[in-house]
């Protein structure tokens, strides 16, 4: 995810984490521009299969030529929450050898001002990963209550000035619609009394609004809830997160599935009765200093891996 084009993050580490079998069945939850998918295909044999999904129509279009030229590969325009239905339709449920989820926003999305994800250029305030579905960030900010906006900024962006920013947004929209990224970024900058070193004052708010608009955490929760039913015994889950909210969800999910049923202390129970479904593989992996130097956008990435137990 570098500024010049798309660079897949933690590429070698995620391929090693998936422990790819030549004849395996794999899901790539975010095709993006295909960096991880292409690397995975080089490790598959003729009978291996890879299904990739993406919400972004531009990503799906970018995958079309690969799907036409490689019979092992399919692309679907879909959300994480649709993975169980897609797997079931192909008879893959319980047979998948690896699932890769590369979360968050991609470099092509950030680097196209018209998508509205970045505050570095003045552009329409959209932020939808699928521009044809749901309401834009501008529409949401025009109708959401001050309390709703403040809650989103605090819960999804961990913004300590959430109430102050929400109040300023509601006051400003009464004078004129907030339709561009530049308007919103300038409004936030005027609203906060201090800034974090090295961060634009709008960074956390833009993150929060993007997550809200795309229901990113809900999509992730739904996908994680289906993982154990989708994976074959010994199948791997690899998730690359880019902020603490995502990583916390993934970490807790793996921990809970590794611990099994929540049995009160003192209740005698055999280990088999705990219904443990995953085991963690290693510890959290972060980009090397060399990768961060090549690709500064990778600096916040965290890879967590788990394996399906029999």
C-alpha cells in the first residue's frame, strides 16, 4: 500500500502463514489490485483454487483479466459477510485450506481523490468502498445527529475531541452542506485545540467516518464468525489489520476460539468438551524496518494467524 501504486503488505509473511498446499482451496477477502492473490496463485498447482472478493467495482474490474486467463482463479464483487454463501455455493464449506483478510482501505482508493478517502486533496466527500451502494460520507454527515457523530468519532476513531468536532459539524451544516474532503478537514482542524505530533488533526475522524460508512467492523465480525465452519482441519486464517480496533477484534476472536467454551471455574470438564476450534500460530507479525522504509503505509500493519483444529 505505497503511495506510488499498490504494494501488498506483509506479502512473504502472509504467504508463509497460509502454509499453502498445491491442491488447496483458498479465499482472498480483499483482491485490491491482486498482489496477495497473484503470489498465492504462484504456489498453487493445476487443481488448486482461489476465490477472491472485493466490494470495490474498480478492484473487481482489475481482476477480470486474471480470471479470464487463469482457470484456478475467480473474482466476486462481494463483502466479507457474503463469504459463507459464496463458499457454500461452490461446495467449499469445511474444505477451505486458507482464508486471507487484508483489512482497511487500499492505496488505489486513497490515491484517487475523487473517492473521498483522503484529506490531502479537496474532493467529493464519498468514502464508500462500493460507490454504488449505501449513503456517502457527505449524506451521513448531513443527517446524523450530533450524538451519533460524536459516538462514531470516539468509538471508531478513538478521537478525544469527538464531541467538539461533532458540534462543529452540526453547526457548519446549518450554514452550508459539507460536501468535500477539504471542507471537512478544515472544519476539524479549526475545532481541535491540539494535534498529535506527525498526524493531521482530521486523521482519526476520517478513519471513523470511513469505518462507519462501510460498516467495516460489522463486516469483519460476520466474517470471523464464519471462519471455523469454512476452514478444513488444519486450514489457516491470516488477517492483516491496520488499526487497533480491527486488530483487537481479531486477537479476541482467535483467543476465544483457542480457549473454547466458557466454563465456570471449578466445574470439572474434559479438554475435549471445551470445543476448542483454533490454535494461534506464532505471535503478531509486523513489517520489518526495510518494508516500512519501502512502503510507509505498511507501518501500522499487524498479521495474526490461526489454524483450524480437527
